């Protein structure tokens, strides 16, 4: 961080008090406890966001006012995330999606419009949201055919962070939509994405033929 820049920012005593509670040992559960005490405070959220630090920004997301998250505001947050590492910016956007964007009809509408956004993070969010609808058991919109056509046409050309979310969506379509299962498996075989990844014990592989087989078997075994 630019120390000179940091000293120029005058933060409220409330913000300084919160910042003093966050350090390298702070866990996500700790952030949620702090956020629960604060509840909603968009002004404070923006002060925390201005630190440019990862954990502080995760906390900021939790206390934002979703009603104030317009497309312009989200574009600014997206731009700010670009200073983070690849994994951090994906985590920030995924956290924003899960904790704010899925909670309001207006922001859901925005996410659903991001399929061809110039922002890779926003395209990733479009696809991740489509996957989320399916894996959480919600009734997905009647767009599976369009999604599969877009997956087949574009997945190999996409940026890695978007590609992962697209693959994830194809996986859950294959798990829950039996009539399109073979098509999703074939997509995985054709692209070969994640085929050679080493997966930790107990984790489901991302390679579509394996992902779909494992998750379908889990559901059959639980019946």
C-alpha cells in the first residue's frame, strides 16, 4: 500500500475501531461476527473498502446496502478489485454475489444481464449465478438450451476465471437435467478442461465427465 496515500485518507473513529480488530489471523467467521454487530452501514463499508486490503473489503461487502449497488457502483467495485491477485479478486466478486447480489431483484436482474459484459468478473458472476441456481435446488429459469449453446460456442475462448464458472454451470446442468447430461459430458470430453487436475481426497473433480458422474451417484446413494 502507498503509505503517503493512506495517511491522506481521514477515516471515522468507527472505521478505525473496526480496522483495529482485523489482522492476518482474522477468519471469515470473525468478519461475519463483526458484520452482525454493525448490520448495514454503507458509508462505513466504503471507508473499509478504501483501505484496498482483502479482508477489510470482504467485511465491507457484508455491510453494504444492496439497494445502493447500481451498475455504476458495481463497475467501480469491479475496477477496484483488479488490484488484487487472481484468487483474491475472484473471491471478492463471489463473496459480493453470495452476500449481496443474490438478495435483491434489481441486482439479480443486473447479474442476469452480464453474460456478454466487457468485464471478466461480471461474466464469471453471470455463469456462477446460473450454476448456483441449480446446485442450491432453486428452480432455474428456462434458459438451459441457450446456456448450453453458449457454453459449446465460447467456453474454450474465455478467460480462466470465466471458463471455470462456465464449466461449473455445465456440471450442474448435467447433474440435474438428465436429458442434457450426455451433452454436458460430451462438452467436457471435447474441451478436456481440468482433466489432468489433481484433486484432494473427498473433493469432486472439475472435469465434467467425472464431476457429473460423482455428483449424480451421490444423489442416487442418498435416496
